């Protein structure tokens, strides 16, 4: 049975729950809710397992805080004996319009501290990342407040449909492969 590690990046704690920076957690929570799954707190994160079409998806929400996500990713990849090519990291992206999604097989951290730490711990930039656009609609000097701010009313109206699409991307990643998934979902 093929195994995948799907990591949603975010920060733990109620004050971060509905922030743009926590979209990785939000997407995994949406999948868990749709499929009746419950997360359990284990070493370095909250974990649940989702079985779909002969595949096992280990869903991880690191509890190490965003900037130290690499430790949890490395631990669970090793513990579950999951190949690096079966890792998918879900993160927010300021450089994409709100709700747009982009799947990539490698790349820079784009200034994202969570990705920076994962790359340092894995010692590579060659891992799959799913970037969810949060846009860059903030004034100069207010990037941190924007990223750690809650979704706007307009964003909240569109978010459920974007979360559904994100869940479909995760399923496709495990069943159709990364290249087919990129062709089907990038830019949607």
C-alpha cells in the first residue's frame, strides 16, 4: 500500500485558528471533517490517517509552530517510512491571488519560514509543496499583521469551495501522481 505524508503548516493555539497563515491546518481539518476523521496529538504534531483508493494518507499538523516545522516533517517521514517524493507540504503564499492553488515539485522557500526550516531539516528543496494563495493585499510594513490576520468577509464566502478543491488536489496527488495533479489543478 502506498503511503503519503500530507503536512499542513500552521501555528497551534486558538488565536491562530482562523488566520491566513494557518491555511495548511484549515485544509487538513476540512478533509478530516468531510471524511469523519479525528486528529490525535502525538509526537511533534496532531496526526490522523486517511485511507482512499488503496492509499494511506498520514495527515500531519505540526505542533512545533510554523518556523520549526522541519523537525516534525523529518520525524514523521522517518517513522512512517515514507519516501520523500510522497511528501506534500501545504502552505500559504502571498505571491498568489486569494484562493489560487499551485502544486510544485521543488523550489525556493519564497521567504516562508516554515518552508525554510523544512528545507534545512530535509537538506533539499526537492519536495512537493502545495501553495494556497492568500494574496498580497496589505500596505507596506503590515505583512505580518496581514498574514496572521483573519480571513476577510469576502474571503470567507469563497473559502469553503476553495477548501473542497484543495481536498480534491490532495486525493489526486496520492492517486493520479504529482504531474497529473499539477496539470489538473494548477491555476484553478
